[in-house]
C-alpha cells in the first residue's frame, strides 16, 4: 500500500513541486488549501492520488485537527504554508504571527490527532541563517539570524526574516518541551527560481522570487529602464522539492539543510535570457560586469547529506522564461 503524505499550503510554488514529485514517486498526497476552488484546481492538475482538505486560517487553534483525524493513513507531514511577502499593513499581525502560530498549530495537531505520523518536515528559509545586518557575511547550517522581535516589526523585509526565524525556534521549543512521537526537520532554501509545476500556473503575476526574472522581460531594447542591482544565492525549485522528499525518506540527523546552487545577479539572469531568447529584444545592460553573488554560503554538509545533482541558474531561468512567455502570449 502506497504511503500517504500531507502537504500544508499545497497551492504554493514550492509545495506544488513537492506534491508533483511525491505523486511521481508513488505516494498518495493530501494537501491543505484555503478554498474549495483552489483544491479543485489542484485536483484537476494532480489527478486521483491527490485529495485536499480546506484549512482557511493557519492561526486558528485546532485548524488541522479535523483534517488529520479524517486521514489516519497519513504518515509524514510537510509543512510549507507560511506568508511569503515583504509588504503588509501590519508586519506583526500579517507576517510574523501567522508563521509562528501556523507552525505551532500544525505540531500541536499532529501530536494530538495523528499518532501514526513519524516525520514532519518544515519549509524554513536560509534567512533564518543570514545576518540581516550584514547580508554579505558567511552563513552555514549552524548559523542563526540574531534578529530581535522589535527589529522584525520595523519593516516588511525584517518581518519576513523574523517570521521564519521565530517560527523555526518555536518548532524547536515545542519538540524540546512536548517530546512528541515524531521528528521535526527543516529545509532552508535561498532565492528559489524555476518553472511552475504546471504551465497553467505561469499566467499573470508570478511568485515573489520568480518575479525578479519576469520583471526583466519588460526591459525592452530602446526603451528607458535600468537593470536592477539585485543579487544573491540561487537554487532551483525542483531541487528544493527533492530535498524535502529526501528529508522524509532518510534518517533525521538534525541538520538544518540549506538548498543552494550558485550565485545570481539581475545582470547574470539578463545575459542568460538574451543568449537563449534573442527574439525578446531586451536591453543588454552591462554584460561583462562582475556577476558574483552567493559566495558566502557554506552548505557543504547539506550537499553531502542530500547527494543531489544541482540544476544550473541557466537551466532554471530558461525553463521559467520559456514557460512564462508561452503561457502569457
């Protein structure tokens, strides 16, 4: 009998790739969504081995209890649901608290209602390992972002850093105090690019990180516009999804797994697009400028643990742009 995994926030960019890969490996998957329409759309894409449960608000106490009691066949839980935004009316209410409370609610529900679940994998972020005051400082699996709660409330950028950091620490505290029947491990992606799990999802506005790529497509030759100066560490979404599955299939060793491949810059991405899609007629920028970014990531332990083949920035960008252009004709 096929194993069954529960994926919270199943409509998300990374989550859809996780679900897709789980199904390809023979798992049955239950996903949580916020509405019936979103659930039906996923079921149409994923097929009969996917089902969904509606969880409208992660912060509601007991939000996952009913869904878990309904599915005693679930043995692993992948928690991907969390706000991914730098803009909110209230940074604490809209970004920080949903991440913390959502994580704690999931762990409480599993402990109370799902004694058969043995492993929980949480999608964290490398921002829990960054130094927010020095973004060029090196970080590794052992590093911790030292952001304070008050600093996190000051702006949306800091709120996102704080939300991931405090949610992860809340998960660690829960395990230490409650000593549950399951293990908890975390995956820490850097900037995640790559195609959507389905072409139909590539229409219109993309998720936050892929928006860095799609925004460059508006920089047409002969028009006003400058290449953004954005840069940092990159990883492909398909690599991130595979890392989650490895975490549920290998013995948990407490490693805060970083998923990273190489550095990116907006100019580096633009060079890739111009090389592979000259017909888009974009500006050239400064093709020979220093294209560094992401060299401060020390993820040797994670790479050894995962043993995965990297997906290059070029392949990730080409796959994304090809899909996006075709979907938005």
